[in-house]
C-alpha cells in the first residue's frame, strides 16, 4: 500500500541519516541493479517488530577502500573486536570524513562493555521504526 511504502521510505531516510550516507539500498535493490554499480555493505539490521534481518548497502561513486571495510565488518560479525576496530580505524584514516566506520567504532566500544553473547547473529537491532 502507499502508506506502507511511505513508512519504508521514511525509515530508510532515518537510516541514511544514522549512517551519514547519501544513498542507501536494500539487498533486493542492489541485486536488481546488478554489478554495474559500486556498493559497500553497511550492515545487517533488524527493525523493531520484524523477525528477519535486512542487509543494507551504500551506493558509491566508484571503487573505494571497500575491502578494508568488508574485512572489518566480517570481524565485527565474528565478535573479533580486536581485528574489527583497527580495520575501521584504517578506513577512517584513509577517509576522515567517512561517517560509517565511526558508527562501527562506537558500536564496538558499546559491545565490549555489553558483550552480546555467543548466540549473537551479528545483526544490529534498531529499537525504533
């Protein structure tokens, strides 16, 4: 329905602001666009009230240091904070205005203080819609 589409659009707008990105894509949109576009996987999130996580991507203008970020993201999902944090800091050093690595550096500090436990699936749960 039009109302549901507007709600999804509003949520994507808030997520874009949260990560500090300009354009975000869902996994299905990324798949439809094909390999002609450059993207960076941002996160695997679960929205309050939903059971299935959603993979979200940032649309990029060209090839970037996405490999270093991808390595950090993989370590983050394994709860390997000691490997993830330097990877994200390296991304930040290479691009100081990139807000996305900063999001993960802050999360790692939070997760070190509040360990998610061995059954954590690597999904960040947003408590608002």
